C-alpha cells in the first residue's frame, strides 16, 4: 500500500496541501481531478517520492514498485526506439546473459564431474528465473506496447532522438507500462495520443492488475477507467466512489445543498440580529440576547471553501450567411509523397457541426486547413458561400502569442467595435481579472495562452469556426463551458479533437479521414463509435462458392457509378447555374468597386451629370445583388440536398453489398 498521512505543502503564502491523508489500495483506479494550478501534478510527485511535503509522511510498503509518468519528459536519444523501451528489462537481460555464459561453460570439454554438476545446478536455477520473467517474450511484449501506442515497424529501428516531444512522451509511457509497477502514477497520459492509441491505452489499463492514479482532462477516459474520483481543491481532497459522471452528479447535489444551507443560515443570522437589536437593552430579555449573541458568533465561525472559478460564456450571434458555407469539389492535397486523401466532394452546410476524426497523420488537419482557407489544395476547387466570415484556432496558435502585447491589447487588436467596451468583462469570464489583463503575452503559461486565443475567436464575430484541438491545456470546468458554448453556437463548426466527451456533446456529423479516404457518418461520436464496433464485429458469411474478388469489386464500382450517374446530370445542371450566378455576382461586385473608386475622385464628384450617372448605376447594382445572392444560395442549397441524398444512397448500397 502507498499512503500519505497529514501531508502539508505551501508555495509562498498559498497552501497546496493542508494535512492531506490518502491511501492508494492495490487494484484500485483513481481519477485525480481539480482546476488547473490547484496542485494535482505536485501531489503526484509527492506520491512518487520525487519531492517531499513540508510536513507529514509518505508511507510505502516494502518491495512496492511505484512508476511515475510526468507530463513532459527529458530528451531521449542514443538508442533505437525498441532498445530504449527495453531498457526496463536490463535485469532480465543480465540474467539471460548469465544463462548464455553458463551454457557456454557447460559445453567446455573435460569438465570434472563435480564442477559440471555445480554449473548445471546454477544453469538450471538461472534458466528457471529467466523463463519465469518471460525473458524469451520480452521483445514481443515491447513491440506490442509500442505498436499499441502508435509506433510503426519502421519507427522501432530509428533513434529515439529523432522524434518530437510528443512521441518521446509516448515512448516514456511505453517504458513505464513495460516495467509493470505496482502503482502507476499517470499525469495526462493521453495528451500526445491520437484516438486509436487512447482506445488501446484504455483497454490496456482496464486489464492492469496494479493500482492506478490518473490525472486527466479526458472525461471519457476517466469514465471508462476510474473506480473512484479524488477531488483536490483549496488544499484538501475528497473522494467520490464511481466514475467522473457520478462525481459530477454528486458535486452538483452538494453545491445545491450548500446554496440552500447558505440561504437558510443568512435568514437565521438576519432573524437573530433583529432579535438582538430589538431586545439588547431590555433587562427581561438579557439572558436570551446573550444566548443569541453566542449562537451568532458560532455561526459566523463556520467557514466554507469557495467553489473554484468557472468560465461561462456564449458566442455572440454571428452574421447571417449563405446556406452552404464551404463547397468542396474533388479536393485533395499532395505534399510531394502522393495525395493525403482521395479526391473528396462535399458541401459544408451553414449551421452544421462536423467532427473530423482519424489516426494521426491521416489528413484531418490538412482537410481542416483547406476548408478554413489556410491551405490551397493541389487538386480540386474550394468555394466559400457569400457573407461567410471564418475564424480559425490551430494547435500552435497559443505558441504564436508572444511579444510586448498585453492580454487586453491583443484582444483590442481584433475586437469588433461593439465588443470593445466589453473586453474586460470578457477577460474576466476567461479568469483574467483586475490587473491580470495587463500581463504581457510572453509570460503566460500554455493554458493561459489557449484561453486568450479562444477569447480572440469569440471577439472575431465569425459565423464559421475551424478549431484544431481547442481543449488542449484547458481544465475540466473550462472544457465544459466551451462545450456548452459550442453546443449553442448557431453558426458552422468544424473541429478536430481527441476529447471524445467534447465531440460527443458538440458535433452532429463525423467525417472520418482514414486510409486515404474521407467518409461521412451522420450522428455524434457515440454513434460513430457504435458503427465502428458493429462493422468490426459483423460476422463474415462463409461463401457458398468461390468468389471472384476482382469481379465483386468490379460489380461494386459499377453499382456506385450507376448511383452517381443517376445524380450527375441534375448536379451538373445546378452547378452550371451556380457558376453562372457566381460570375454575375463577381462582375457586379467588381463594377461596384470600380464605381466607388470613380466616385471617390474629386474631379468626378464635381461633375454633377457624371456623378449622378455613376450613383444611378451603383443603385441598380445594389438592387440586383440581393436577388443574385438569394439565387446562389438556393442553388447551393439544392446541391447540398442532392449531395446528401447521393451519400445516403451510396452508404445504403455499400451496406447491402457488405451484408
């Protein structure tokens, strides 16, 4: 058993731990939660023995092995990935070397019988210990863990120093899992993992026999793994049996009860004070007054820890735009090693909320950047709808916040006019209050920069958001607030996120980028996961007769071609109409810009007849443009309906063929 008893720790005048006692029991899985900066990582380091508390004890059973994974690892280099992972087996390998040495010694001719017997006994013991430690299977185990965490066969021979910090964190996690400690202390183990690696890690930990203490902002991960949630706040911990969802429900009930108790106490205090004031100088009531005063003093000594600050916000109502925000026609991209994904066509309908999923490197971010207009595709055409205003949050956006700008000045540089008076209130929502808004960007932490970047998105007044991992560096309460804001956002949203709980709550359609293809699935992440499980578990019917696979693929392609042919004529006709009206709109807008330039010329302005003629023509254009915009929107709306109908028919066709 691992335990801390009455542990206290202070940083300056701030209490991180205040006489905290916690016992870690064998086989139990604990989720350690609390707001950012409250001291979760510090508590893990005390449990790991890396730092000592100011007072109290760390109690460790004899021969108990504790393994700790910090959020960031020191650089690993000088060994291959496989060799680095297998350094945890050094003792077993030394035993293997002893076995080989004894085998060679026993093979020497002319050994005296007594010496041979002694060597044989040593060899038998060493070999038994080596086999008991599964020495012959260690490389297989190491490969299985590395593959599960996303490394490829080719990666195993590469020097560990060639990999980024995120991949080195994966390697550190692999080493820790392979060492099989009695207690696993994991600080944000999913930070650098893609969804497939997270799912693998979940299943691995579910079968793990030792105790696990887990710090994570991944609520789905906590729900699957935790037997118990330990909440750290204001220097104290409190345990809740069950997963994170049960913890949230229990906390909500507690907060409601506290609010009720506070209201009742306030009424009692007010009533008692009125009694004291009324009868303070009445002799016949002196005893009762003194009793009430003592009772009131006891009430006032009751201290209740204030709840942690929570971010609550809503996106402002975005400006209206066309029914189709972004139209993709046979879009693909090639970085020089072949296309990332096959040509893909789709209409992103205004108001839709799409989640992009797929393994790391599959092309999710590439597709997001193409739709956001940050990356021009090497193949295909991307068209934005009229009056679409885009805003983008990418993974390294927070890292780009630097320089002498203060937090407030950074928002002032992007805010719309009607947002300027509300910036301080907005920053208060994002936990920057008072003088904190004058802090330079260069001194902010990663989490603080992420909050500033999200505040900038809110200020932009966009109706089409493209977000790549927006919840990174956000604590659980801020993630929940962002999730709530996204859920109610009336504009268009495309998001890449490894936070499955966030995706499940926010998105209404999944676009899966995998194996060079983009597949659309209507529904949230739970529905997508269910479809994957059904596909994986679907029994493969035994063929009654040999099947010609080439012929089967040919039949499928013919059937799909027939479906596409069915829609192609109508799609081409509507597309032609849309392109014609686009050309008309472009010509009208260009002419309007030219007229504005001419009207700005003093010589034209002073020529009454000429200026009246130009103003008249401009009014004609202004009168024609709304109808042109509406025609364009109707055409793209019909295209979107046609695309959806064709997609549904193709999905049904594939499902019927695969049955």
